[in-house]
């Protein structure tokens, strides 16, 4: 009987360890995305601060780049939201594995 319980506990731990590696990968990806988002914000702030001193053609190019940066920031924000949702799902999976 004790051997069977030990086998069940061992199996549960094995099932819970695999999602932990997935959680680690998601965390790393979220770190990369936040770094990229901060670089986009820094670039946008720099362009916005230089905007009054630029010529007409340069201002048009700066506005185009700001539009592109805004689009990239929205995409990264969606990716971050999805990544956090995935991490929470993996945490829920691990919890259910231990409770079950």
C-alpha cells in the first residue's frame, strides 16, 4: 500500500516538473519582451523631444517612425498579456496536478 502511494506521489511530481520548465521559458520570454518595450518607449521619447527642432521632411519621417513604434508597442503589449495568461494557466495546471 505504501509502495503504491509513493509511486503516485512520484508520478505527480514528474507531471508537475515539466510545466515548471515551460513556466521558466515563459518568464524568460516576458523579460525579453519588457526589455524590447522599454527600448521602443525610449526611442519614441527621444523622437518626440527632437520633433520641434526638425525640418518638415524630418518631421514627417519622425511621425512615420512614431507610428511604427506605436504599432510595435501595441503588439508587444498583446504578447505580454498573452504570456502572463499562459504563465497563469501553467500555474493553475501545476496546482491542479498536486491537488488531483
